[in-house]
C-alpha cells in the first residue's frame, strides 16, 4: 500500500440542492437527502494537512465543483440556477476533508476526462 500526495474532499449535497433537484421539470420521483448523500463525489485535492488550507483549495475551484454537481444531476444547463457563485456552492454542499489517501493497488491510476 502507498500513501499518495493528495488529500480528498467529499462533497455532500444539502437541502438547497435537494430542493432544486426535486423541482426539475423532468424529475420522475422525489428523492430524499439520504438518497443524495448515500454516494457522494470524492475529489482529490493537493496534499493538505490543515482544514483551513483545504477549504481555500476547494473555494478556489468551488464554481467548477458546483457546475460539475449540477451537471451530474441535470445535463440541460438552462434548468440550472442562473446566478451561480462560490457562495452558492457552500450553501448547497457540505465538504468533508481527509488529509491522507491510501492506494492499495499496484497498477497505475487511469484518468478519464469528464
């Protein structure tokens, strides 16, 4: 096993994201917050052992992460909130930071373009 030179941020949706998702015109059935936080996005960030520094790293990319989360739920961008900001990201998501990432496998990590 190897420790890698990254930390991880787990992005957990909050009530405002749930409200938006349930109001989408093509929403077939209402989902719960429990449904959304059951399988969250994990993002590798620069190695960081301080929560404040990790928050600053995420904040620098917050708008990108917000749009990625919106896209993962709805690809029709006209249905996205119009005034997207970093503040909206923090209002709509909790972020859990972890400073150590372990890779137990020997094979190389394969990158996929989103």
